[in-house]
C-alpha cells in the first residue's frame, strides 16, 4: 500500500498481528514497568507508532473522524507465550546474497540463547529447498559458539536458494521436527512463502510462529524505512564509482558505465550517485527514458562530452527494460522476470551513436554486483541487523506470528507480512530524494 493523501482509511484495517494465544509465562528479562526509573520498560501491545507522519494524512483522518493508521511497536513483552525450555527454533535464509545475513543469523541465535535460554536452534540449509527432506540437505545445530565469528563474513553460513517449495511438505517437516519458531530471512518471495507457511500452520492448529526479517539489498520492501544490506551496498559501490570516474577522465571522451543492483527500484544507484558526486547520469527502473531524439539520453550524453570530455553513468539493473524485446523475457526460479543487461545495451548503443558521428570515445563497462552483494556488512548495517534479530526473537517468544520486524518512521514495529509484500517500494520521482540525485548529477534539464 502506498500511503498518499488520497489513501482511504476505510481500507487500512489489516495491520493487526496474528498471535497464537494469550501469553502466560513471565519473561526472564529484568526490565521495568515504570517510566522514569532509568531502566528500559517492557513494550505493551497497545504501544503504537504512526505509519505516516504526513500532516495531510493526519488531518484527513481527523476530518473523517477516523484514527490514523498505527503499527504495533516491537520489543520485549512482559509475558511470553512459549516456555523457553521447550522451544525448538529454526532459521532459514533465502534468495540472493545480501550483506548482513550472517549478522542476523548470529543475532537470532544469541538472542534466543542469552535472553531466553533457548538452546535448541536449527539452521536450515539452502533456503526453503532445505525444508524438503527429499532434497537431502540436513539441518545443522546452531550454538553461540558456532556463530560467534560469522559477522566478519559476507554471504550466509546456511546457504540459500530461490524458488517455491511445496508448503504442505514444508509444514510437515516443521511438525515432525517439533519446531516452534521459524525465522525467515529473505525478500519479497521469501516473505510471501513465510506467510503461506504461517497460514498452513494456522490451518493445522500447530504451536509454531513464523517471523520474517526482511532482506532485500534493493531496499524495496513496502512501507519500511530501509532493509538491511542496502547501506552496505551503496557504501561498497561508492569507491567503485570513484575508480570508474578515474577511468573516464583518463581518456579523451572517456565514458564509464557502472551497473548496480536494483531490479524494480533504483535506491542503490541513486544513493551511490549521491554519495559519490562524480556521476553525471543516473538511470533507474522508476524512470523511463528514450535513447534518441532531442530529449533522448544519447543527445544529453553528447552535450556532456562536448562540455567536459568525459562522463560517468550509473544504471540500475532494472532500468531501460522497455528498450528490449518484451516477448523474449524469461523468469528465474522465484518467478521474477529476468532482466536483460542494460549496461551492455547502453555500451552498444553509445558506441554506434558516436561512431556514426565520427566522435572518438573510450567506453568502460563495470558490473560489480556479485562483489557488492557478497560483501560483509558495514558498521551501521551490523548494528541494524543485530537490532532486527533481537526484536524478531522478542516477538516470537510472545507468540506473535506472520509478521516482519521493520523500521518505520525511525521506530521498530511489527507489520503483517501480507502488508509488507503487497507491493514494492519505489523511488518517488517527484520526491525530494530523487530531486537531490538530479541536482547532484546535473541531469534535471535532460529529464
């Protein structure tokens, strides 16, 4: 759901968090229930956070005599649903690699063990594929000692995979293994799968919660401020763009094309361009552009070379897909459309354009995607991953299910998985963030 001034509050009633039942066990955490005593307080279910702080939306809610949409605050509860000594938890990582996956695994294991005394934690190998016994991927036991150093490495110690699996068979495995908590670390497809698993668990009346920790390097999860790994991605991309600039200025009419991740949303490309202000053109999926004509990209590039004799182009992988033959598009194992290589297309079209005009150019094409997504998390992402993991543990212990823990308006909250996956978050090309990118690159007049 995109929250705008035209949003109808009548349709915003789907944010209640599923719970297995009434929590009955006292939390072992020595927290406070009194404000002002210098000790962190337990969080209550009626502690809420505004989804949108837009004054227009708040005024609209008041004018319609409705409450603005509030989200349940994440954090440790005074009462727990599960008796920790009887809990078996499992962790699965799915989809493409992303900085911070190991940090989340570590945070969940450490949180379960040290906060609540849960000692039975299983790691599922190679994504949802590993939940199906016929695939032959044995579970591994995760202990604090086994995960104490994994924050230093990129990727995931559990392995990952793409593609849907039989939900009924997966729940059969959870039931046979007597798993009470399933922590799913993944993006849109992973979370939709987690919600389907949660629905099947409910149908069977099992005592098992499913918790999502949203992982998408593209930062395209609906409603939330940011997802882990995104900041590391544009942090790692920044020196690559710097070096691409060095390549461009090292030749007469030098052009460097850097392709970054961003299947449907251009946040990495845009943020990287802002953080390294040597970029002259930023192309993102949210913005269609034409190659030819007075207002086309190639005309703008020619003007740039005439003025400065070099150019740096940062392009998101999903940009310019309208320039390809749509009938030949294929899908990956997760059902996502496989994007054609926009970087190679740009290199080809730029070469043809300037050769036709007998204008010499030197073009370098750089695609660091796999290096970036495999990098270890930076300091900010490590902190963010740890907090997400701990809050996921607190929510699970209180019996909450089918939710993601996320940052919204700088507060950690619970969001139903169904709402977090309803649509992808995209850059608002009429918004201040994108305007800042255009100011930095100088491409406003071209757009």
